[in-house]
């Protein structure tokens, strides 16, 4: 059964790599599972070819607390901090969340549709939630990210590349320009690109070249 599923997703069973075997039903074994109710089915035949990088911290700029995990599982106490009033009732999720220390959490199976992109458009398609994998980095739109986060992100991307037909990686700011600014200028795309060069993914600058537009689009 397991091989049949893997074969459908990727390659023939004989080509399944040890890295791919670390997945069960869209859950990566190296992540701490924290299942969220905020997900749905992907459209039939959705090609999962985009990794979307975000940043988040709750309240913004405060690190190490449990509030992001609580938000993604509808367990956040909206009265616990004044900022939370501004997001009261928000029901969102991402597939993954990388803490400042490089600890990785997973909330939604990558086979399912998480709620992280909102109104979005990229590589000629809208509604990026349908066919992307969302990775939230603990941070802000302006702060730099930690070495541990880059290391975790690299490993996660390599694992995703073994399991899904990823071709693109971009930030929320690239798929929703003018509306979203994360992960922002504190994130080094060139650093990530250098560490993932063997994957052949199209990064925002590559995509802009391919699309003949500026990296952030024309909006
Ligand atoms: Zn975002």
C-alpha cells in the first residue's frame, strides 16, 4: 500500500529513496506533529510544485512562545495579548513552522491543502493554497533569521523534493505583492539558493526572469 502511494506521487517503487521513506501520508517524520483542523482537500490532480516561505511571530517580534502553534490549532486565547485582538477569530494554518532554534513543527499533511497563502497568484496560477506547501519561519517582516532556521529549511526542502514534484520556491510577498511582505528583506534567498542549488528549483529571481517581470510583480 505504502509503495503504491509513493509510486503514484513520485517514481517507481524501486526508485524510492531513504529520504522519501521518512514520509507517512504527507507527514514528515522529522517534524513534531501538531495536527490542525484548518485544512481541506486539494483539488484533484493539483500539481504540488511550489514551496511558499512565510514569517510569523505572536505577538510580532516575540519569540519562543506557544502562540503560533495555538493559532494554527484554533487554541489561541485572543485576550492574552492586545495584539491578538487584531486577529481574533482568524482560522489559518501552514504545513510547517520553523522556530528560531530550528525546531520543526508540522500542522497539516502535505497531501492536504493548508490555509496560509490567501488571495495569491504565481507561475500563472491563482489560489496558491491549492498546490503549494507552506513553511512559516518564526520571525518578522524585517528581522534576520537564524542559522538553525536555514539549516532546518534546507533539510525540509530536500525532503520535500524527494516526495513532491516541487519546481518553484517563493515568499508570501511574491505571491501576494502589495498585500503581504513576509518573509521580507531579512530573509536571504541567495543563501537558501546556494544550499539548494542541486535541486534545480526556480527561485523568485529566476521566476521573474522567466516571467519577464520584476521579482515582486507589477501590482
Ligand atoms: Zn505569510
